[in-house]
């Protein structure tokens, strides 16, 4: 058995090596390293895949969120509602722009924004809502979009962990995550379900005027070169990464199916164990398992983490400190907030290896190690 990793990008690369190498060499031969045909083609292919009109590639997922907020012309004193149970980037961009982050609790099983908590948190200063599709599971978007529509508040989907996932409405319609909000953002960090070999991100929208504004912001605030109409930034996806992503995009559904198969194996192994709660698969969501995250009950989570490492099984805690308790947000006075579900989850969740190349032998070893440790 090979050395276990949380994400095994090398084996994934080896399966598509000829395609990847050809794509990289093509960019080198063209010397079109910034923008150009590869980036434009990727934008079109992503738009078709997700089911939106416009895709604006950018440098990374954090930039995507920042540019989205900049496009809404928010100002100091405006509030943005987001879950605290998420990666810091979701909140970091809010703070960076001097906007006020407002945290809400999450669904105790789905780990995504609680629509009722959202409803209670809205004030006249609420100018945007950022639900997060966490660990590969869609937030409860129909309810969230309904609340947002009642108050005329734009929604920015954080789709960094769930590209390729989907949402099913009450009437049976199914759409891709990233196609429901006014704007959606994703990351192509190498470990993501669709990852490049460096940094990368993208912004999605169906709004024509907003798409033009987003493109301008990502390109120094210009539509015509050297004529800068607004304050922007410099956020570009380079052509090499675009070429790699174009090779990988046609494999994304198969990659997500492999993740779901690994999750099925884990679920079956842990189904009857009272000290473990397997990931909830919400009826509205086609979960694509960016992470496989257990809740540990009646056993010390940190002890499990340490003992797994001693047996050569990597695991991760996403996330040990919730956003509202991070030191960087002290100016907003969020550290004393009480979010019961979020606070409880931060003390009991643990994520096991999850990637496209997991074998039955590896999954058997991992699950047996967990079961041996917790007894």
C-alpha cells in the first residue's frame, strides 16, 4: 500500500499525464502566458458546465470573493451575512474591504447556513449574503434565496468546495451549485475537486452588466487598456493553469463519482458505530465530498487525530477555530458571539483522506484504524 495522503494529486496526474503534458507544452510553444485562447476557452467551457452566461477567471478563490463584493459597491457600515463555520477566506475579504461581517449558525447536520438564522440576522444594513457550499454539500439555497428576495439582498455563492455538485428544488428541478446566486465564486486550488497546478479561481454570473463590471475590476478597473474607470485589482488566471483545467474539466464528473464511492465505503464501515456520525447527505444536495467529515461523539477528537497519525493515517480538522473567534476579527467584536452549533462542531469534526485515487485497500486500512482506536 502506498503512503497515505489526504489528497493524492500525483496518482491523478499520472492517469492524465499525456493530456496534461501536451496542454502545458502547447502554452509554452504559443508563448501566450497571460490571457489568450486557453483562458477564454476555459471560461466558455465552465459557463456551459455550470449553466451560467458568464465566467470571469481570476487568480484565486479569495480574489473571486473580493471582486464580487467590490462589484456590489458596498461601503463601510454595510453588513454581509455569512456562516462562521467556513474557511477564513469567506470572511477575510469582508474585513479587508472594511465591511461588517455578521455571522450566523449552521445546520447541525448539513454544516451549511441555517436559513432561519439568516432571516433573524437581517437588518437594514444587510447588503449581501454569502452562503458556503461546505465540504462538497450545497447550502439550502431555495430557502436562502427566498429570504434574500424578500429583502432585495444579493447572494454570492461560495462554491470553492462544491464545484460539480448540484441542488434540487422542491419542484424537482436540479441545477449546478454556482448557478443560483447573483454571483458565484470558486477556487481552483490544487486540492479542490477541480484543481489546477498552482493558484486559480473564477467568478460566475448571469447578469450581463455585472459581468462586464467584474471583468473590469479584475483587470485594474479598465475596459479599454490604460483607461481606468474604477478602482480595480490585478487578478488573472494564467494560461498554463487554464490549459490544465481544460484537460481536467471533462473528468470532473468522474472525479466526483469516485469521491462519492469512497464516501459510500466510509459510510458503510462506520454506519453502526455510536461514537461516529457520518456526513449528512441533504435531500436538496448532490454531495461531491470535497471533504469526508465525521462528527466524533463520546471520544476525544484530538486523541483520534493523534492516534491516526501514529498509524500513518492523515486526518485534518476543518476548522479548529471558528471565524467569529479569530483574532483578526477582534475589531468587529465577534469573539464573544455564541453560535451553539458552530462552537460544538469545531470541537468534534474530523476529516479523513478524500480524493479520486483511493483504493479499497487504502479505505479498508483507514476505516479499520479509526474503528480500532475508538473501540
